[in-house]
């Protein structure tokens, strides 16, 4: 999860749009990202990605993600923010491609369905209880950092990976979806904020999907 300054905005020079159009734009931008990922998985052979040097791959991945996050979090132009969003979508799509190639397609579809249901549920909770999710935002960040450090230690030092970490990450990103959705509907409803909110939610949802797929694949 990469925090951006979009949710700290309290005013904007851009004209606000109706709540219905605002939520529609968020949904369309999210669907665009998912469609791009779907096309990448269907048209880019995982073998070609595996042939790339891991160092080059991950340096490019992080460089693109951080550049994209910088663009959509700092810009108040929806076009620039959308470009930044795509700089995040594409490297995530490469990771998704590598991950899903290891699993049965039917299992991937089931993981997508579960992720969708969980996402809708957490958005509903975020709408109903935005104050609660705002209170736990700090705890979510601390928990995510701790889980990442523990996971890296287990993988690179102990050479193991315990399943409880995947469940912990699922719980954390469920919380982030509720938090980010609640906050998205509290900031000025502009086109740019809709794109930025969708970008933040996209990162939450993809991380949730990857962990759900991992849990289901283990079973």
C-alpha cells in the first residue's frame, strides 16, 4: 500500500461533479486498470517475463510504480493523474502475469470473484463507518510494515513462508479498502480526485487479489 496525499485534500480549484458521476468515474478508472491487466495476462507470455533479469525487472517495477504514484498524488489535472495511474497499472500487470501463470485458470477466476465480493463489502462498510476506518488507519500502516519486514526475514533469512502472513495481509488490505473508499467520498468530488482515489483503491484491490489467490492455491 502506497499512501498518497490525495486523501488529505480539503479544497480544489477544479469544479466539483455530482456524487453519482464521481463514483462512476472511480468505477470506470478501476475497470480500465483491471482490463489492462487482463489483456496483459492474456497476451504477454509469462516465459518472456521470467527471462528478464530479476534485478532489472524489480528496479523497473518500483521505478514505474513510484513515478506513477508521484504523478497522480501531486497532480490536480485528471489527465496527468490518469497517466500516472497507468504507470502503476502496467508494472502491477506484469506481476499479476507472473503470479497467475502458476495457477489453474478456474482458480484464478474464483479468486477474482471472491476479491470482488470482499471489495464491495468493504466499500459498503467504508461508506457506513468512515470514522472507524479513519481511526484504524495508523494501525493498518504499522501492521503492514511489520508484516512486510517479517515476511522478508522469513523468505531471505529463514527460507520459509508461513501462511498466516497471507491472511494478515488480506485483513490489512480489507481495512485499507474500507478506509480509502470512506476517505474518497469525504474529499472534494472532482474528476482528478476520482482518478486519484481509483488509483489508491486499485493498489489495495490488486494486493488483496494476489493474497487471496495465494491462499486458495495453497488449499
